[in-house]
């Protein structure tokens, strides 16, 4: 089965380009959880040799997005609802700690250009959230959080949080795509949080971050629980299942 969305790839930084392209496919849900493929299949789709493809796939394994299947190739990792809960808890603790201890330092060290870029990301992310445009929101939301957390200047914290955010989006996208209209359901506090950080207000920053994580978690818990309930109901009403 061909991998969707495979446009020609330039020869420079081939490994990273392939990794980025496949990550985008996983994030968008076009490479769904459990999807299996081989190095040869990806290499043929992109028209490149096996070596950069294998390196790119191993990079995505290290990010927790793919699993190595012995003698079978690779598979898109299947996150569970418990994985999602742990990821949200982990990023909540780290981000709240970052803003509690470093918001004043961040305010003093940020450049006008960096803050202007964060504001642009916030405006685009919020606009996409309000309109319910999931594809646009994913990209801008990731960039927004990467830039606003990057103001702290700790690359280890930044990489850890970026990995968690990608993973949480990978888990949540399939549920969100089942909702016909996402307008009014998604968090829209990006600009408000940016304003809190800009004025060096750690308490308001923490409050907004907590609100974001609580909103995100409650929404996905509700969608996941509803999906499980519908699945059980369908099974129970199938002929011969749970019948007297």
C-alpha cells in the first residue's frame, strides 16, 4: 500500500527531510496507528536509496512515533489513553515549572523579534482553533509552544516538550477528526498566554497553561470514552453477541 502525501524529496539533508515528511503524515493521521511498512517501500515511494530512509525511520523510533518490527520493518506506534494521560501530566509539570521559575528571566532575555514571532504563532494558532481547522492548528500550535518554551533557552527542556506535544497530537488527531465541526471545542488562549508571558506574570501564565492542559485532556477523554462506548454498543447489538 503506497504511503500518502509523498512528493519529490531533494537530495540535501535527505535523512531529515524524509523524517519530517513521515512525521507530518503521522501527525495528520494519514499514517495511522498500527500501519506497517518497510524501508524498501518508503525508499521506492520517495525515489531514494535505503540508507537515508532507514536512518530517518530510526530517528522517528527514537522519538516514540515508530516501532521496529523484527523481520517485518516498522510500524506506527499505537498510544493508549493511559499514555495520553501520562504525557499530559508530564508536560504539565515541566511547563508549569518552567514558567514558575523562569518567566521573569525569559522576559528579560527575549528579543523583540522573538516575541513578535511568538505573537504571530499565537494569533495563527488561535485563529485556526476558533475556526476548527485542525490541519492548520496542529502546525501553528506546535510552533507556538516550541517558540514560547524556547524563550527559556534550555534545549533539553525544549526537545522533551516538543516530543511530548507531537506524541499527544498523534494520539488525539484520530479522535478529533471524527468530530464533524470542531468550532467552539478547541482551546483558544494562545494570545492571552503570550500577553501574560510578555508582562512577566508567572501566576497568570501558570493559570492559562493549567487551563490549556485541563481543556485538552477533558476533551480527548470525552471523545475517547464516547468512542469506546459506541464500540461496545455496536458489539452488543451484533447478531449472536450477548444475546439470551
